[in-house]
């Protein structure tokens, strides 16, 4: 049996007050540096990210720490950590106006917490930053 395609205006059906946001921006806030040492001030970075993302999307969600790891090819080990994911659904106009501030935040995060890589995920694509502005 083949089902027919059904068109649905979910915004109208839910009586949503604004258009649907389709693009999610997620920042991964680490708890360790590139050597596996705890950075000690993860919460400060989480709150700074949340403030910025709330301005970009009108709201923000902070996930509890998750378990993750990254491969340190030089030492041939996985560095395990508990990053916090902070995300919003993007308002395009706010996103464009705050893009420089977002870039500066991510570079400052990488530089000041001695990261090998900072990750931002946008619309299903991962953006990796490994060289930070202001770093020799």
C-alpha cells in the first residue's frame, strides 16, 4: 500500500506566531585543553556562549555535559572529555549582524583554553577552527 503525500502547513496547524527556523547553530564548549588538562572555567564559557546564541536566535538551550573524545594523533590516544553543547535556532538577520562577534568568541575560546580545535555546527555541517586570531 502506498501512502499519498499530504501537504501540511505545520506553522498554521500549531498556530505558531512566527515562521519556522530551520538552521540550528551549536557550539561545543570543552572542559579540557589540548593536553587533556581540565580548563577549570567551563561554566564561564558556557554562559558566554549562551548569551551570544540567545541574541542570535532569540533563545538558547544548554545541554548537560556529554561524553566525547578526540584523537590526539601525535600521542596516539583518545582524549576523553565532557563538553557542553549550547544551541539555538538561528534568526538570519541577527546571525548576520553578530557573525563577527561569533567568530571572535570562537577564536578567543580556542586561544584562551588552549584548544587544538574548536567546533561550531551549523545547519548540519561542522566547522573546525584550528588557528586562532591573536595567537602567535
